[in-house]
């Protein structure tokens, strides 16, 4: 079985074979893994080298924090097929960052509660608009900085109109 292991920010290939494990293009070596009873420590023997490893599962499939002989590593180990699927889905993912505030329906802008350059938090009220004789407060879906304000109080807008654009906090 072949795995793609991302160790910190570097990707490497690891194969588990009947005669041992191989790393990248190196020949296979014998490997053993054993638990130390009553402890989170595992002993890993690769060839003639022995390592003390503490593994902490992180959120997400194949994601771990490893402490190997006192050094910390962030890692993700996925089989080749899962890694390829994840890479393809990430490539086709939409834009990253805070979503712009758009009019959910036709209406009249009552109040804009922010200015250009203001930092906003997720859930913070940005714009109040009136539609069908009701006031609706439109909130930020994520943290960001106000990039542009496209409307002012008293402006009539159509559904889907851009009201406020946000950018990521630096």
C-alpha cells in the first residue's frame, strides 16, 4: 500500500510492503511498531534505528501531531487515491476568505454599520435593509476587513446586488 505523507509542509511517498517499508525511492527496510503499555508512547523500529513516538490524532482524516524523540511534526498520511481526490476537490473549491454581503431580496438600505477598513467578526451586523416592511440585518459570515461599500442609506437594491465586499484580515 502506498501513502502520501505530508510532513510539516513537505510531501513524501511511503510504501508498506510485505518485506518492510520504503521511503521515497529508498529500498524497503524492516519496520516494527509497539505500544508501551499504560503510556501514549510508541516505539518505532526502522531498520536498526529505534524512535520514541507520541501520536495525537487531529481533526480530519489522516491528520496527526507526532512527537519523535522530542521533536514535533504536523503530518497527514493518506493513501494515494484519497490524496488525489482531496487535491482535485481543493483545486475546484471556490474562493477562500470572507463572503461578500449581497442583497438576499429586493429592498431599501436603511443603515450601513461599517466603514471601509473596519475589521469585522463572524456574525457582526454589516447592513440593515428593509424588505416587505421588515428590517433585516445582514451579517458577516466570517472575519475580515471591509474592502468596499457599494451602497448608502436610502439606496434601493435588487436581489443579488453587492452591498459590501470584505477581504481577509492580514
